[in-house]
C-alpha cells in the first residue's frame, strides 16, 4: 500500500499555497491520488481519503466521486468509519440525487444499533438529507425511537420528526399523538424537541389544533416549573432557567391559544408571571419577554395583560441595544390599530426620541409608527418632530416621509392656516421629493384658500429665489405666482412687479429646470400679463415670450408662438381666457371617510384554503378548448401569454392584466356627482381581503347589451405604508369575455385606494366565476396571492 498523506498535512499544504492557481493544481493532484487509492479498495485508509475529500469539497471543489465511498464507510463496523461516512453523506448527498435513496435501508438498520451514538448519527444524517420518500419510509421507525431508553436518542428522534413533518405535512398524522409523551419527558432537550414538533404540526396541519389544545395545561405547568427553578446549573443562562425552552413553549402557547377563549384564560396567569418576574437587565431575559409580548398580543388576552405587554415594549424602546428597540417598534406598529392604541399613545414621547436615533432602520420604523399614532389631538406635536427629522434624514427616508405625510395632514389638520403653513414648511424642507400627483394636490389646496394667498405667495417667492433647483417646488411656486402673484405688490413689504417678472425670467434661463418646470413658468408669465397693472410689466412679459418663438424646445416654441398670436390678434380675449380658475370648496380638499358598504349587500369571501388551487377553477370551468381571439391584449401581452402566468394553461380561459391608477380623495361617483339612485342597485362584494389589501367589486349592468355588465374594481391599501408595483390579473371561464381599461399607475399610497374598470360579456347568462391574482411590493417584500371569486350577485345573470 502506498504511503498516505494525513489530513492535517493536506490542510497545511493547501494553506501554504501563494496563489489560487497553485491551490487548484495541488487539489487536482491530491484528488487523482485519492481516486487511485480508492480503486485499490484499501478499507483501512478509506476514511482518511473521504475526510480529505470532505475538506476539498468545503473549499468549493467538486468531490462527488466520493459518494459511494461514504456508503461503504456507513456499512463498516468501525465507529470511526461510520462517523466519517455519515458526515460525508450529509455534505455530499441531498434529496436531488438518487444515490441518497440507497441510504434508507442502512439508516433503518442503524436505528436498532446498540450504541446510542450510532443511532444519533443515523438520525442526524436523515434530518440533513431527508426527502419526502425517505420520510414516508422511515416515519414509523422514527416514532418508535421516542420510547428509546436513552434521552440522547429521544431528543434526536424528536428533531428528526420535526424535519419529516416540515418536508411532508401529511406525515404529521404519525406524530401528533406522540407530542404529549415528549412533553412529559424529564429531559429538557426531549421536551424542547416535543414543543418544536407540536409547533410544526400546528403550522403544517391547522386541523390538528383542537387535538393538541389539551396540552396547554401541561405547557403552563412546565413554564411555572421553569420560573420557580432558582438553581439549575445545567440549564441556567445568565440567571434565566433554560430560556430556549421557555421561548419555544411561549411560541407553542401562542399558536394553541389564538382564537380559543378557553385556552387563553388558562394561560393568562402564567403569562403575567413571566412578564413580571423575568429580569430585563440581560439580553436573555429580553428574549423571553419579547416572546411573551408576542403571545399576549396574538391570543387577545385580557386588557390589563395587554397594557402590561405594551409597557414592556415601551421599556424596550429605552434599551441601549438597537435590535431590541427595532423589534419593539415593529411590534408596536402591528398593534397600533387594535384596541391597544390608547396604551401605545402613552409611549409617544419615547417613540419620538427614536426619530433621533443614528440607526436609519430604527428611524424608519419610528416614522412609520409616528404616522400610525397621529390623531387630531397630537398631530401638531408629531408633525413638528417629523419635519425636524427631514432636515437631516437620508434621501430614501425623505422619499418615504414625503410620500406618506400628506394623508394625515389633510385628515387631521386642526385649521386651514396650520394646514397651509405645514405644507409650506414641507416644500422648503423636502420639496424635491414631492411626487407629481402631490404637486397637483398642493396647488389645489393653495388655490382654494384665497384668504391665505398673500402669505402663500410671499413664502413661495422667497423659496424660489433661494433655491430654483427643486422641480416640484418651482412648479408649485410659479403656478401660484401666476394665479395670484399680484398680491405681492400689496404686501406691507411689497415686491415690485418688475422683480416678480425678473425672477420668472431668470427661471426660464436656468439650466437647473426641466422642460415641464419651464412650461409652468411660461404659463405663469402669461397669466401675470392680465393680473399686473403696469403697462411696462406687460410689455416685458410680451418681450420675454417673443424671445422663445425660435427656441429649440418644440413645446416652448409652440406655446410662445400661440401666446404671441394671442397678444397680436386676440388681445381683446386675453383677459377672459386667462381669468382666475374658479375656487373649489374647502370641503372637497379634505379626505372623506371611505363609503361604508351596506352590511346586507356585502359578502366577504374567505381566504382560499391550501388545497384550493388553480386546478379547482379549471375543473369548475370545464372544457379547455381554445377561446376566440376577441379579447384585446393588455400592456402588449396577448391573452394566452398572460394566462400562462396565471393558470399555467394558455387555452383554458380568457385573461386580462392591469395595473390600476391611484385615486386620492373622493371616489369617482362623488367626483361626478352621481347618487345611489343613478347607478344599478346590484350589491357589491368583497372579492379579496388579506395582507393589508381589500379588493371590492361594484357592478353596473349595461341596459343596451344583454349579458354585459361593468365591474369597478377598488383595491384599498389598509396599511400605513405605501404599495408599489401593484399588479392585478383576472381570468374568466370559456364563453365569457373580459375587457379592462388601460393601466395608469401601479402605486397605492398608504390608506388610499386604486380603481379599475372591467367589462364582462356573458352572452349565455352563465353563473359568473373569476380567478384573480395580485402581486405587489410593500416594505421591500414582494407578495403574490390568488383567490377564486364565485359569490357574484345573481342579479348579474337575470
């Protein structure tokens, strides 16, 4: 037998390589030697060769030719060989390779081995490379090991069962009856495995919750024992007895107690004891307290206990650890819209202090919580702090704040004067981050308050004189100067007409402004030509406009030519054409509460069950013959390509895709002045309600086309964070046609909604069914979901 290099010598040589090329050369030579040695079938050194291969594999080099050698080591009687063999199998094999199925019989045989450590190796390897097939073959054998005489094996078996249930939820049936046995074990490791197993079973198979709820009393007893144990050297961590077991028990209690009043009552006392007796001076105690708070919030515990949980989170906000402050803000944000809102308001000052935290993630969560805490009583205090944050906030935080700040300002503004002054401060502080749709809203706000026009015009004039680089600020400022800029000449410290015109002329020549801002300025100059009184000012404006009749910008040139013609040929009409825009009612600028739906006419569709998938819909719709190509393509996609993404079958149903446009303020009916008597009395339905999105359908039949009706889809964002990349898709059965309006935007601001019109053609008057799919991005997370809608009103087919 040739001399064999030791593993530590190989490691030393590889680490001594100066370059990657030298390392690759050394590894290739060593792999060649290992292949030669393995081909000689020297059993005494096989484990050394496999150990070297494992090190080479961990460096990122291919070593899969050693897979069969691992199986040979497992069949050896030597514990050293078995240890290396099982380690190699865990690293080199996975469920995607058929070779791992050869291990099934070997592992099953090892379960009966006399050594607990060999059985533990087999269980650990099974957990690492488990596939659904291996789980079904070995689930019964793993369950038998729950009664093994060694606690080490029982613990390994419980953890392996967790992996089996996680891989295939149907196998939970084999282990649900064994949870109680594991929870009754005296060994903490076995109990921890039993708690984890019960948690996974409840998550994978919610229908087993009722069978596992009798364990609540035993779990409460376990928690009480852990709290009363004062000296346990084997399990003590910084003064807390087995915090890992406590956290997992609390998680299991949260799942079992959610929605069950009896279970909740039985765990109220122990949760209060944990919340009051756990030391929060160390991170271990904070982990237990945080899990206790989550459990209290989830199970809808009694009011006093929930206030105690909120107070714990308030103490977390004062902690010096950033992670603890972050999770506290997250938890408070989830609870602020529940009945605990008043309790959270008491910690408002602490939340405001988090706005000054140097960590950007904490400031972001603090801002979100501040928006959620805003009411008509505290808006002045909170908005002052938020506006102060904008002075030093980074760009991405400014964008978020500006996108979400207008809704609470409009909803809770105490006075019109405060409303306008706050918006003016926002323009000065972060005007460059205002969206185009918000520019229109601000202009409408300023125009509808003529008593504030002198203040608005003076402040905007100063802002645009100081900094003309922010496009939204310039657009708002020049619009207001053009509409009511003449008030500047009547102020106590009046501004001369020539100065106003000179300022606008400088903006026209600025290289910092884009074409749209210059068009705003152009229109402002034209409107001032009928508002200013001095003839010299009018002549100056006419001269400025004339300079742009040969401008390279086609849009500016066209407007200049048109305005010059207006001066020359239609000067008698100029005053009437450029008169002030009629004022909107102040009430129209205020956001109104969302119109509530009639309880008797609204039906809520429950979330689809796990086994209700697209195949159910296809089976309901029947045949999958090709559909006539009468449905128009949307967004450049034909119906078959869209359906391929929704249903996986391009010939089954008709489909359309849309991205709705954001609607701010009142809905379309109130804008058009329609009343309930002018639309069809078909009841509305809630087609989808989940994950901060509520989708409702309002219907109106077309009296001129039998079988045709229109659906107004409203997607409301109930969260206090914006939704981007919103995509709505709909599919109907064969025999139907669906047409949707072209998309306008995919952005839904916080607490706002989008609308989209759909037209359904049902010539056969069949019962209406629809499959909807939506995807969007919120808080940086991409979410996709789908649902089947089948509760359409019968009036649609009458």
